[in-house]
C-alpha cells in the first residue's frame, strides 16, 4: 500500500539550533581556547572540499566521505585508512547535524527498516572495524570504495527517471521491513562501512528505492540518519580500540564547522532545486572517481586488476537489477492482495 499524504507535523527547529550552538561553542574552545587556529588554517583545502561534500551528504544518499575520501586519498596522497577514519569523523558531525535537522522538521522516514538497520549496524560495524577492516590492504580499500560508488553512479545514470518518479512508499509488513533493514545493517555495516567509512546509507537507500519503490523524500532522509548513527558508532569504536589514524583530528578540526551547516543546508536546498539534478551530478562524480582511482593505481592493478574492478562494478549492477525486479514482483503481489480484499468486501456488501 502507498503511504497517504498528511498535513505536515509541527516542526521543532529549536532542537537543531540548540545543537548548532553547543557544537560551535565546543569547536571554538578546541580552536581558540587551545591555540589551534594555525592547524585549521593549514588544513583549509579539506574544509573547502567538504563544502561540496557536506552538501552531497545532506541532499543525497551518499555521505560526506564520498567527497572527503577521494580528496584525501587520491588528491592529497594520504593513506586509505586515514580517509576511512576521516569519513567516520566528519560524518559524525555533518550527518548528525543533517539528521537532527531532518528529525526537527519531522520529515517522513522509513522507520521500520531504519530500526532494523540500526540494530544490525550496532552489532556488525564494531565487529567489521575490529576484525575485517584490518585484514584489507590499502589498495583494496581504495578499490572497494571506487567500485561501490561507481556502480551506484551508473545505476542512477540509467535509472534516475524511474527512481525520481516514485511516490510514497510500498509497505509490505513492519516485521518484514525490520528484517530487511537488519540484513542491510549487518551486511553493509560489517563490510563496506567498516572498510571505507561510508556506504551503509547507500545500501539502505537502494533497498528502499528498488525494493520498496520509496519516494526520494523518504529514502534519502532515512539514509542520512543511518549513516549518522553508523559514523558516531565508528568513531566510538575506533577511539576505544585502535584509535583514529594520525592526521584525522587536524583535518576534522578544519572541516567540522563547514559540514555542521553544509549538510543540513543540502537537505534544505535540494527541496528547492530538486533531487534529480543533484543525483545526476553526484552520479557523474561517482563514475569519475572510479576512473581516477584506476588511473592512479594503474601500475598496481595492471590489465587484470582493471578487468576485475570492472567486473565487480558489473556484479553490483546485476545485484541492483535483481533487487529492482524483486521489488516489482513484491509491489505487484501487494496490489493484487489489496484488490482481492477490496473485491471481497464489495461482494459481502
């Protein structure tokens, strides 16, 4: 069934403004009270890059690490592990700020699936960070990021019209939605999120738009909230276990005040200009970073490695198409059940 339209509930933006005040008070103490302005000024390039990254984080199902990771790793030549930890750190501010803005505005969310994803991520992400991520070589981290984002970009380049036209959301059963979210949280929390610092938001988004035919106004805010939760969890796990990579705090200090406002601004502005053009541009960036990664690592990859990377993109696209086909079958079956119940009720009358 499709969610009915209701009168929008009363917004509580004072919660978000309170968060902003508390954050900037703490940031000012860290920078000016502790004499770290020189550190912030030295890392201005990442702050500039995250002006775009934070908009992407708030307006699309891709976290700010989508921009931060390739900038730090491919452009600045820093370790992929630093890019991963920075993604967690910067999203813990930007995505949290966007999530509070979304919740304060009472935007609709896919609550049942979100709850399942939160439970799954809570269990799987720490395990992935501690036991899976340390086993992944630097090159594989870069390729995992490049492949996942490229497949996501290609999907939107040829399915953007269909995805953007969804209205409401098909709800099958709250328990079923919860189980799907749980599978998403466990599988992507332990793998793509733990290894690259981002990605669980995109996987949940894919389940919503391909399986449940969800409206972007529901799917994207839901993906923002799960990435905020996973990022906060990732930072906590890293701090109490191995610690963050050297250089993360300095880059975070420069980028945090930008993303704290930029991500919520993206969530607001995209409603004015539309999500379709934003998603199209970001999809091009996703494909572009794949080409950039393969070119940068061409000597390490060789023709065989490049072929494997392309094949991996193809496998993920096949997975997305399988999910879409399954979603169409489920929606059709749900509509038939509703039609049969309606006929039965009319017959009894």
